[in-house]
């Protein structure tokens, strides 16, 4: 039986819920025989995923969906107020069933709480370092940690993209609706940092359970993933979950990532190459944008155009009437 305990977090809490220290979140231990999830308004399939990879990754990045709606094809919607959409977030902590965990459940829970602060700071425009305030945009989205469960199963702990293990895991564990963010956290395979699925507006034969984000456990704040351990993998993947492409999606082409205010970029940037400029179009490469591949210390913003695209995608693809 899959046990899920709700936290005591107030529904109205936003980025401030972790200011000055993370609020504790209830934990639950689950077996690997949890049942499936409720239906949703969003749809996804194996071809509509996108990932974040390390500079030295040998794993193959899942292809971004070439049919994912362009900005002009997403019906324009009124801009929702900043912080007006609270997204329940369910975290599935994947663990080995044959080896002891490298951390206690309490330690993992503290890391999840720290990760939620990074996520909320990122989507509220509060992640900019000193001297760069107000460079990024606030967004309508805040994330409320609903639950953490701990699941012991080796195949899921080392899950890879578009694998049978991923399908089995998500069929068993996915919770909530299209308005619920499911985050699967483990020692994922192929040397990837994480991956996510775009929202879709078409029927796909009951595969909505694939919706959500998968991410490397040690990429959370305080983890051992080096330059990728400040927690920015989750904001990147949630950007995909809300229909954002990589900033280098189509290189220097006119469409690129379908967002007008992200400078064009010929290829992904790693580390933090200040001043890099790979296209003749105006603007240096957006190395500080969450949707590039820069190291965590270099990323700190979404643009106003990206906030609008996520706003439109939420209303069209995820919000339940």
C-alpha cells in the first residue's frame, strides 16, 4: 500500500515558507506496490520530453518534441497575478532496496525542503544574486510541498529515460491531476541531471501518468553533484513541465525557443562563460537563464516572456476547468 501523509504547510505559503529555515514536512515510507493516479487535463508521451545534462554526460538526452506548440500556437491568455497559482508538489524519494541509503530519511527531507525554497525563489524572481536584482521576472507560480514518500526499489532508483522502469514507476506512484507536480528523485541513470515531459493538448491513449519531473537526488541543495548541487535542476525541469524549451532550442533561427525576449543561442553553454555570444542577433547568450545548461551558480532567472508562455501553457494545458 502506498502511504502518503500531507504536510502541515499552509496552502498560501510561497517562497517565504522556507525563509530562515525550511518548514518540516511529514514523511511516509512506501512500498513499491502503490496504485495509480487520477486522470488529468494534460497529456504527454514518450516523444515530448526534455532534459538537463552535465558537461561530461555520456548519456543520450531525450529529444524535445518537435510538435510541442510554438508560442504563437498557444492561445494567448490574460496574465495571471504573480504568485496566484499554488501547485501541490508530491516528491517521490526513490531508494535502493538492496543497499542502505547514503542519508537518513530526515536528511533527505531537509534537502527536499531546501529544494522547495530554491524552486519558489526561482519562480518568484528572488534567485538573483546581489547586484543583479530585478533582472528576472516573477511568475504566477508557487509550489506547495504536499507530501514526501520513500520508495525502495532498485530498478526505479536507477531509472532511465523512456524505460520500462520509468513507465512502471510512474504508473504506480503518480498522484493527483494535471495541476499536480510529481517529482521523482533518485540516483537516475545515463549521467543525466533530470528530465521532464511537456504538457500536451491531444489524447495519447492513457499515458498521462508519465507527467512529471525526474531528477538526480544529489543535485538538490547540499548534494554531492558538484557544480550542479545548488538545486537548479528542478527549476529547469519544471520550466519544461510548463512548456518552456531550452534557450538554444533552434539555435540562431528566427523561432529559437519561441520566446521573444530570450537572446538567441547557437548551442548550450556549460559552466559560466560570461560574455559568450554565439549568434549575430542582439544579445549575449542567456547563460543566466534557467533553461540553458550553465552550472547552478550561474543560473538565476526566467524572462517576462518565459513567464507569459508558462502562464498561457498552464491555462491551456494544465488548469482544470
